[in-house]
């Protein structure tokens, strides 16, 4: 019998190749507003955006404010005047249409389909995530989709996982595996909730948080050995 009955997957950076989607949406929205786009602007935005998401995980900013403030800070730094609210709304529409999966994801999930209960647990904006999940075909494999915006709290908060467990019928914790690429949200959240964790770490990053992670993999196919497949 496999060691787990439930697999909880993060979305961005775990199933979705998020960097490509983000860059495509960012370039599209700059073009939409007739603004000059460059790799330097992309680097600045990514830095600002990462700071905002770190603050969100620490609950020092709301998702509503994050959506527009990251662009307000970007425009201030690069010295242009633009309505950050309107820019954010258009950016999110483009992002919702960018459904780039990490190569091999659908084939990998096809082998898991029917053998495990699976759910997506994602920090992010519900409409964007649901659009990308549908367009990519992931909805076929994930009848359970949990987003931080819908729940009202963000990984790694225990209350996020409380809501997930409520939604999946409170399985035994030792039968649930959290799989994700983020140390601060996925791994810290899973560990804090008493769940086994699998860190998807294709870049070979160092766990500077020194978390008691159960497994670490560089390729999703390594999960098959963990699951006794």
C-alpha cells in the first residue's frame, strides 16, 4: 500500500512554470498601455513582487493592497506615471491566460491519477489560478483546489491548512504529503501542521531555514519512488 493517500500540490513553481507566465503577462501589459518594457524592468518588478509576497506570508500586507502596490512601487522606481490599479487589473487578465506547465507535468500527473487523492493548495488570486488550471488541463486531475484568496489566509498559516483539511474530509495527517517548491510557504506550512513534506528543488537551493523536510527532489519523477510506484 502506498505510504500516502493524499497529495497536496503547490501550483506556481511546482506544476506551473511561473516565471515564464509572469514575464509573458508583464510584457503584454506594458505593450497594452504603450509603455517600454525591458529585462531591467522585469528584474525590478520581480524583486518588488517577491518582497510583497514575503510580506503577505507574514501578514503585514493584504492581497488587495499587494495587487496594485507592487506596480505603484515599480512605477515610482522606474520614474513613470501610470494608474497602478488599472495596470494591475489588466496584468491579472493577461496572467490568467498564461498557463505554462513545467515540462512533463501532465504525463507525471496521468500516472498518479486514480491512485491518489490530489489537491492544489495555492497562495494566490482565485480567478487567476482557476483560469490557468482550466486552460492547462490540470482541472482533470484536481477536483479539489484551494486558494489563499478564497480561504482568506495564506500558507504557511495553520488556519490555511485547517481549511484544506476541512475540505478534504480530515484524513489522517500521516497519510498526507505536501509537495511544493517554496520553503517559506509550502515546506514551513506543512512542517508546522505536522505533515510530511516533499521539497521540489530543481535548482539545488540550500535550505537556509533548516526545516525538518521529509523528502527533497530535483525531478518530479523522483516522487514515484517515494510513493512506492
